[in-house]
């Protein structure tokens, strides 16, 4: 089963990953990280295709995808 891990402290809430995900399973969290941004979070890991489009789009290298 694929697993997406988002480093909440590196995430700046730019939303590039949310638009890149073909399954639309990434959204911004309601909580804030230490830098004051709403980090991205995965809403349904079971729907992940492990395409890694989210990780490729992330300018802050905050996302890793494991197959």
C-alpha cells in the first residue's frame, strides 16, 4: 500500500500538491505549523496511487512517497 508522508514543518501551504494529486486526496490542514502556515495533509491514504506527482511539485521538498 502506498504511503505519502508530509513533513509539516517544511510545508509552506502553497497548495501545489493539492492541485497535482490526480485523486484529490491532499488538502490543507486547519492547524498551523511552527512557521504559521497551514501544512498539507493526506485525507485518504487508501486512495493514493503512488504516482508521486505531489512530491515532484513540492518546492520545499516536504513530501515523500513510498510504494
